C-alpha cells in the first residue's frame, strides 16, 4: 500500500495547490477510503476565498464524497465496499447529541474543515460516518445519494418528512447552491 498521496491543500485566500502528502493514519474504528468523487459546494468556495470562519490554512477540503474502502481496519467494512461519507463530526455530549439529533450538535464540525477532507486520493473516516452504497447506484449523482438517505430517514421513527418532500428539499438546495453566493453553511 502506498504511503503518500496527492491532495488539494488550501494555502491562503484563492490559492489551493496539489501536494504530495502522507496517506492518513487509520485509527481503531476508522476506515481508509480511496476517493472516487468529491463534490464542491459553497462551503468549499468560502474556504477558498478565506471567508469561512473556521478553516485554517493547510487543510485538505472536501466533505461530500464517495469512494471505495481501501483498508477497513476494525470497522467490519470490506476492501472494495463503495461508501458515501456523512461528513458531520458531532460531539456526542450535548443535548442534541444525547437526544439522537447529532446533525444539529451544538459543537458540530465537518471533515474537510476541522479535519482532513476528501479532495485527496484517500480520506480516513470513522465507521459511523460511512454508509455502504447500494449496488447499481450511480456514484456521480448526489441526488441519488439523497434518494437513499431519504429512504433510510423515512424508516426512522422520529422522521416527520416524507421521502418526496425530503428529495424536493435536497434538490432545491442543490439548485440554490448554484444561484446564491457561497456562505459559511455546510
Ligand atoms: Zn453534540
Ligand atoms: Zn457542503
């Protein structure tokens, strides 16, 4: 297994360079993912333009990605499993996290901002952030991922949003991202 990889590194306002850097370490409970596709959203543009409130120079951006497992470590994921990454880093301790709403954690962070992201050959992520992509899914279409998230969410007891409404919200959000200025949202 190679020990170095190419990665996009944000250096300073409006300057990202491609660097050769070490392949990330894989802590216990994490997996190493060989990145196939990474989306670029308004948050990434705000990092590039240095208007994001938390991004620090030297970070590898990228938080919307799909890839295949290169090293499953102790996660139970198999080499070659195609996974989509849930980029949220939740604290696990705040009221939102303790009530199961980790996506609105008061201390919410993201891979690609607060930890190395996926604009790289490889990204290391905890098993909790990885979801196996069903066979046959077109990995290049984020709306397809939204479809699967919607199907999954609709089966959880606390979800009050219908599958159709969720897809519609996601797609309008994706459409809006092309029309609005980048901001600091995720
Ligand atoms: Zn929390
Ligand atoms: Zn984003």
